[in-house]
């Protein structure tokens, strides 16, 4: 079910991105990427790791879900307001060199700053709903939101050419829709009564949340820091737009591991006894699927870019090719990362993510200077491969599972092929198509 939701996410996000690319053009698409950089980056730190805490604690502490809901609201209001002030100060009030970020219109800066608290609350509520095992409802809310975003983007950006401000405004509107949808899903324990909070539980949330925050924050920076480097480089706005499109398309490869980890983490937190014996096989199956998807994307990425984005974006294909192997490998190891979270060993992610981030910053500057956006893509791939190696080592150290148990086996391939065949047969029978 989660995988089906991710397929819908991929479909609607790709349609929306294609409409943005065609409606804005490469230069304005580059400005849009710069506009989202600050709220997306702050969103990794401002929630204090509460989104991840919600996903885990909703299963481990089922009787505390009302407290998690109220605490999420408090974090969103307090840290969201601080984030708005920081964003406006950086871009409008402080004498800081802005590079290409100075190209953003004032209204875009203001709109993007108010996107932050909504992104935070949506992320925390989605984690709480999923951790509470409202899987089907979460998938529906998310995909209806993505569908609406694609529809409104097509009307306002592609048809009426309303520009970057409208594109950011659409993001804000869809975040509000998702927040209301998740609240409706969690209505049985959605409360505004702050008396339900206990200081001991808040301390526990903060303690684990801060570890999650620094770990996931570094992970998001790994995804975002190259865009920041490009914003202060000699790379043109058009090339930044090409890189943004390549990054967006490559990240769609995360559809499979994201679906697995989103379903796997709540299941493990609700059923800890399954942790050890399930993880190696789920990792192997995810790895096979990721690399099969990678090969398909390599074969057809140029055609997808040509059809979806237009000929002027074909320069992003070489960046896609360079980035795919790293994203495929890292996506597979997310399953092992879920294991480390459930056994409450988040320090591995905290340490290794920051090491990789430092390495990425160190190599992205010279590689970008030498090979432009292709060098930027290569830096990302090196970072992802390094992080994957760290995660595998940490998992083996904690689980005592031998490396041979993580290598793909013939039975795994047969299993995937068999499942795909069963899915195909089920679909054909549902729609009345004869099969042999």
C-alpha cells in the first residue's frame, strides 16, 4: 500500500515538476530551486527531530499519541516562528553576501519563509499518522495533495504563466490541505489540551528528537548543500535549473526504498520481535529492486527528460547518469538504517551523516569548478556511496549478521519475479483481461 502511494507520489510529482519546468523555463526554475533551499534546509532542524520521534514513539508508546500531537503543535509554532525570523533576516535585513540568492524577488522570499512552519507541521503529523498505523489514510491524504498540486500547477503556472511567486504559493496551499487531512485522520487523539503533556515525556522526546534532528538534518544537507554551493559559484542560473531537474528526477529512484522504510519502521516499532530476522531479506529485496530501477532509468532518462521537460533540459541527462548509482546504493541501505533506529542506536547516523556532509562540501567545490553541474552530481554520488558503506558497517557491527546474508541471492530474484507476476495476474483478472 505504501509502495502504491509512492507510485502515485512519483506520478503526480513528475507531472507537477514537468509543468513547472515548462512554465517557468530553466532560469526561473533555478530561482525556484533557490527559493525553496532555505525552508527545506531549516525544516531538517527546526522540528527538533519530532517527525522521526512521532514515527517511532507512536508505536512504542501507543497511549501517548495525544501528547505527541500537542507537542508537535507547540514545536511547529515556536520553532516555525523562529525560522521565519531567521529567513527574513538572512535575505532582507543582515548585510550578508547573497550571491545568486539576491536574484529572488522580495515577495518570493517572504512567501518561502512562511512555508517553513507548514512544512514542519505536515512532516510531524504525517510521521504521527504513519507511526499510529494509519497507513491507508496517510497514503490517501498525501496523494490527493500531490494530485491537487499537479492540477493547480498546470492551471496557474503552465497555462497562465504566473511565475515563481505563484509556484511557492501553491506549495503553501497544499501543505495546509495536508495538515488538515492528517488532523482528520488522527481525530481520535487530536487534541488542543496542553494539560495532557508531561515533562518526563517531553524530555524523552527532546532527547531522542535532538539526535534525530542532527542526524536527519545532516542527511537533508547532503541533499541540499550542492545547490547552496552552486548558488555562490560561477554556474549560470540556467545550469542551476538543469541540476535541480536532474536532482528531482534522480530522487524518484528513492520511491522504492522510501516506501519500504516508511512501512518497515512503524512495523518494527510496533513489533520489535521481527527486527532481526526480517531486516537482511528486506534489504536484499530492496537492493535488487533499486538497481533494476536504476538500469531502467539510465536507459530511458533522456526520453523522459525530452518528453516531460523539453529539449532545453537535455543537458541534465549527463548529471542524472552520474548521480544514479549513488542514490540507488544509498536508498537500499535505508532499510538497515531503520533497524538502527528501532534498536535505539541513532548515534551512527548522527556521526556518519556529518562526516559525509563535511566530505561532500570539501569535494563539491573543486569538482563543480572543474566539471560544472556534472562535477556537482559526481560529488553527490561519492557522498552517497560513502554513507552507504558506513551504514552497512554499523548494521553488521550491531546485528552480528555476516556480509553474505546481505548479498542478493537467487531466491530473492525469483521471489520478486513471482510477486510481480502475481500482481500482474491480479490486475488482469480485476479488469477482465484474459491471461495464460
